[in-house]
């Protein structure tokens, strides 16, 4: 997933960018509000999945930047700032921010919040519903179709029987194509338990899905991090 980091401190940005890159994010760094707004203009690349917005910017207040971002795009915005007072939090959320994280923060918590706001955002092109379907009720990725209400999966029109956990795992990944899900996060959401002792179970289910779907490249292993869905080329 592409992520826009709006941070005027180069040292902070470099350290955070390195962490985010290790977790599968493609980070673009903007040093001020105007650079951030320019980066969000429609272009040839995939849209940003999340904006991490510092409030203490050199050219304009981060609250103003958030308001301008919200006028032109629905991209989730997480304010990351040292301003811990309740009034600032309320003001940021009222302006359209999706979350508010106070510095210093735990990196694991920040990553969890990024994934949380990304999951709440409607899926991008290739996974949207048809005109007569409820939003998000059917996911389509190339020849793969996932019907969430009926829990039916098909590839090129042929039904593929999956176990309950296999379906839950596939649906979780497919709702955010291109987003890297950490192993711990998958185990927590699909198995409702902690990571310890469950890693092998996840690997077995991933292998089973690849075999049943006959699309081995659909689920990509991100070494040392987790898994993501790769949208099949047209």
C-alpha cells in the first residue's frame, strides 16, 4: 500500500519510513503541507491508502492541511502529533481525520491503526460491487469472485469449496488488495487468538488456498512480515 508521510523533520521521517517499508508500505515523504497536497493530485500511480499527517508543519497548520485534503479526497488521514490535549483531538476528528495518534507512540500501535483505517475504507478498483449489489458484498479480483454474504468463492465461474477459516482468511486479505497484513494481525482476526503456536496453522491455510484457487501468485508472502493479495493483471 502507498502511504503519504507528511513530516517536516527529516530524521523522524527517515526512521519512520524505514519501519514502514519493512512492513510492506511504499512511503512518499512530504516536508510541508503544499508538498502533501501536490502529492495527492491524481496521477498515473496507485492512490495513497493512508496519509500520516504531522500538525507542526513549516508552511501551514496541519489542521488546515487536513481540511484541504478532505475537500479533495477520501483517503484516510491519521494525525500524528505531540499535541495531546482533548480539544486538539476533537478539532482534528471534526475536520475529517480518521484517527489521532499522540507522540511518542508505540510503532506496533501505529501500524495497527494504519491497518484499521485502511480496512474501513471502501475497496479500490477491481474489488467493487456491481450496480445491484450492496457495497462491498462481492469482491472481484481478476477471475476470482468472493461473495461475502453467501461465503461463496469461484474462479472463472467455477465454484471453489473452502473451509470456514480458509474463507475468512481469503476475505480478510481480498478486502484490501495490495495491503500487507502482518502474521500476528491475521491470526488475531481470523483465529481470534495470539500468534504464539499458531504460525504453522496460518502457513498451512495459505498453502491450501493457493492450491484450491489454482492462483499461486494471488497471495504473496512478504518475507518477515506477512501476506498480501496481488491483483491479477488484466
